[in-house]
C-alpha cells in the first residue's frame, strides 16, 4: 500500500536527517546547550525521531498535518506527540485535538475551550521554532516555558529572547520579560533550570502537571 507523505511529514523526516548531521558536527556547535541536552545522546535522539515519524505515519494524511503542527500534547505539554505511540485524536469544542495517550482524554475534554487555546499556542510555537536551527530548537523545547512568565510557551509570542546567565542559555517569551529577568538573574536561571528539570522527569503523572493552561 502506498503511503502519502504530507509536506510537513517530509519536513519532519528532513529534521531527523539534519539531526544526524548536527550530531557529526564540531563540538563548538553545542556550546551553550550542554545543560539543555544533558542526558541525551544523539543516537538516542535520532531513534526517538524515527519512532515519532513512524507513529505519525499511522494517522490519516490530514491528521498527520494537524499533529505535526501541534507537536506536543496539550495536557502533558512536555510530551511530543508520537513518543507514546500513535497520537489520540479527540474533538474538543468542535476542534480536533491530538493527545499523547488515552489517559489525557478526560482532562482534555473537561478543559474544553482552555484545551483548544493551549493547542493553538502549541501550533504557534511549533511554527516559530521550526525556523530556528536544530540545536537552538532543542534547547528552547527543553525549557519549554518562559523563565519569567512560566505559563507562556516559548515561541508562541514570536522568536524567543535568549539571555546568557552564568554562561548558560535562558529563554524568555518576549522582550517584555527581559527587565524582570535581568533584575534577578539568579532567580531567573533557577526558574529556567527547574523548567528543564520538569521536562526530564520520568513518568506520566497527571496529578503533578504544573503548567496546564
């Protein structure tokens, strides 16, 4: 049976190939991203991207495009769609919403309009971050949220603002957060590091999702 790949799916495959090239680049290409990539070897990342690609290919063509545009689950917002198998599609407020697993369905439906708004923010962030270099995108997605406005998805308000604090990259959702970030650099860095840590916690605990929108 012939499988039709959408333009976005071809882009996803291209990103996986780019990841291979990125992995073989010089060490200098990784400067500033050590903390964001901690615990991730490039071979494992490539396997993860391939797994996600296969999971999304199981969806109908139009649903593939929507899932690719959404990229993350609106309930477990650090979870890439496809990492837990083929994404689950539900209709919320008459809009298609994709979830990482069946366990998220009740919360998604109950959230109603709130869930739909989160999906729209995720789509905006995906569109913005797709234009960034792979290494930078990885670092931004590892932090996920603004280090000042902790419920604002990085990329949902345009290109994230990058600060260097104690030699580490910290991302903000917009210029408006820069003043607060610079007024308390230690606190801002601590928030960014906590956001990254939250994204690497093992498990799928709906009782402890701190960033539901």
